[in-house]
C-alpha cells in the first residue's frame, strides 16, 4: 500500500518526507465489479483515490430516472462530499470493473491536517486542484470549502 500512496498521481510532487507522513492515514480497499462503493444519501465517510479499475457515478434526481454523470478511472478521486462538509453523498459510485482504491475517512483527513498542518494543507490544496477542473474557475472556492469542511 505504501507504493500506492507514494505513486498516486495526485501526490507526485510531495517530498519523500511528506509522503511518509500521509501514508499511515490511508487504507487500501479492493472492490469487485458490480459493487457499490456508496449510494446517494449514504453517510459521507470516505474519500477514495482510484488506483486501478473503472467506476461510474450515478445521480438520481428527485423527479426523474437515475443518470450516469461520469466514469472514473485510475488516478481519479471520488467521494468529495466527505471533504466538502456534506453529511451524505450526493451521488452513487458503482464499480464496473474490479477496483483498487486508497481511502481516507473525513476524521483521518482532519487528523492529518491537525497533526501535520503544513503537509495537511498541501494535501488539501492538491485535492482542490484535482476537483477544480470539473468546476471552471473555482479553485479558490474549492480550497475554502475544503478548509471549512476540515
């Protein structure tokens, strides 16, 4: 698992010392094809980093059928509700292949920021950078949401 964290694309610019600090905060998980990582409305407990595999993100509007929002693959991040301070996930994540992930709970992410503020802040900045391409011109707002969620 150490290699998975230290080689994850999101963390490629962290120093070896910073990588050493963050490794203990993550756990690994393996999920089989067809498995739901989480459902829309579930308690938002984990942020996931996709090491290998493919997932789909589905959303069920109140007044319509479920729709596929996106497909995620190696190097992608999901479970943003966890770090944005939402109490529940706003969509569902389903494995369409066998999937290997790194995961971190919101509590462990808060501990990382509290115990190692400089490294924790760098991780939050990296997370903001990872999500902001999906939200044009929003990196500053995302960083603030992440910090408030912590």
